[in-house]
C-alpha cells in the first residue's frame, strides 16, 4: 500500500506544479496585455487615432518618401491594410501622397505639419510597448520565446489560432 502512495505523490506534486505554473503564466500574460492595452489607450486618447496609425506616421516621419509596400513591411501588416490606412491618414490631413513621375502607380508618403504636432503629443514608443520590448530582448531569449510561443499556439483551438491574425495590428486585436 505504501508503494502506491509513493507513486501518487509525485503525480500530485507534478499536477500542483503544473497548476501553479499555469497560474503564474496566465498572470504574466495579463500583465503584458494590460500594459499594452493601457499604452494604446493613452496613445489614442492623446492622438485621436489608433496605435498602428501612430506607428505608421512615425515610419513616414523617419523615412520621408516611403512607399506603401515599404510602410506595410515596416509595421508588419499586409499591403491592402497599409493602403487603407494611408487613405484614412490622407483623409485626416496627416500625410500627403505624391506620385512618382516615372511610375504613376508608385506613390511616396510625406508627413504633414498636423501629423508632426500629433506625434509630439503622443507618448512613445510609437511602435507600441510590446514590439519595443521584444526589440530590446536578448536574441537567445527571443529565440527561446519564439519556440515556446509556437508550442503554446499549437495547443490553442484551431479556430482561435488563426494564422491570419499574425498580421493583424495588436491595437486592433485588443479592441475586438
């Protein structure tokens, strides 16, 4: 009988360890999500536009004449998403679109004065809190985190783990 108790104890301890670790990891995700959401809310309150739009403006400010495709790559969204965003930012009077003489389909983006003023009001980082924190993370830690998150994503329900979500701006995902 005592052998059976000994066999059960490690299993119970392992279950307890897994439960405690699960709770700790959930709390860590909550801290991250709350910080990210609060930062986006603060940015949006001061600017009146979304976080990814602010990031896009900062890219145009840093790279005057940037094209839509290059902007999409810089903020990690699909080109149609970037095109729609550019249309919105033009309508708001924040950026100007100039067509290149050689190819009228290719456009260059330039920041207008109201956008420069808007960016001065917004707390950084313009990329958002999470991309900035990831950028600052040591490469070895980042590679391990990537592998571990991939394993976590595989454990999600397939309908939830939609691969297209990887190109959805986080500020939009947090508003859903």
